[in-house]
C-alpha cells in the first residue's frame, strides 16, 4: 500500500481552500480599485460605501485565515512530498539522488533552499513517470514545475516590498499598493493552480504504477 493514500486528498483540499481565499481576495482588491476610481469621480453610492466598510472590518481577519490555511497546507505538503518520495522506493525507482528525509530539510537550509526543493520535486515527478510509463514521457510537467518555482521569487519580493511600504496616505499611493498586491495575487493564484495540478498527477501516476504491480508486491509495502 502506498504511504500517502489519504494525505493527497487532505493536501489538495487544503490547497483548494487556499485557492478559494486567493480568488476571493483578488476579487475584493479589484472591487477596491473600482471603488477608489468612483471616489475620484464622485460617483460612489451608499451601498458601495457599506461594502467598503465591510471590507475594512473583515479584511484583516480574512488575511489571518489565509495565512493560517497556507501554513497548514505547507505542513501537509511537506509530509506529502516526503511520503511521495518514499513511494518511489516502494515502486522500484532506482538511483534516487535524494534521501527521503532530505526532501523536507532542504527547504530549511539557507541558500540551498533557493533551488534544492525544486530539484527534489523534479525527482519526484520524473521518477513517478519513470515507474509508471518506463520513461519520462511528459516533459510539460517539468516546465510547470519550473514556472511554479520561479514565481516564488517575484512573489516573495513583492510581499517584502508591500510589508515595508505599509499604508499610504494618498490616492496615487493606494493605487500603487493595490496594483502591486493584485500582481502578487496573480503570481500566487498561478502557483496554487500549478502545484495542485502537479500533486494530483504525481499521485495518479504512483497509484497506477502500484496497481500495475503484482498483488503480492503491493502487500509487501
């Protein structure tokens, strides 16, 4: 039996929750941008003012819930990645470059964590295809992985800039802040979609590879 039978569902469910919050937050930011334009044009309505008050009241709580969901997902993802790597050995993958434990602790090694987690996940993807198809047949997944990983850098930079800027006191300043935040959400939404797709497919390949093995070997795991 594979080691992440139920963990994949938990991981994808948490990621779906994170994605839903990201989409909702993005929509709120777009509305806020429209709201600011209406203030400048003097066409704001009472209903829009009430909604703006709601956003101001619950916006911080939504951010807090988002970061909590993201933190829980990050833990689930690391556990899933570890077990997915363990599955490679159970499925007969040969010459693995990384140890099972290293797929987690590379995330916490300064400097090396700029590329090692990407390399680890690449091994999980390529070796999962190898045990399923006998070769790496679908290189588009490696491209998706690379895009997912590269998007971490502009997203992190934007996040650091936004935290340093804080609140601005002019409409032009708010517009800049909103545009930068919207761009960051484009990055994180894209990342969420891609990691969902990658996790789902790795799990699918490993399950099919497991099912193709003799029952006696499956039980020996």
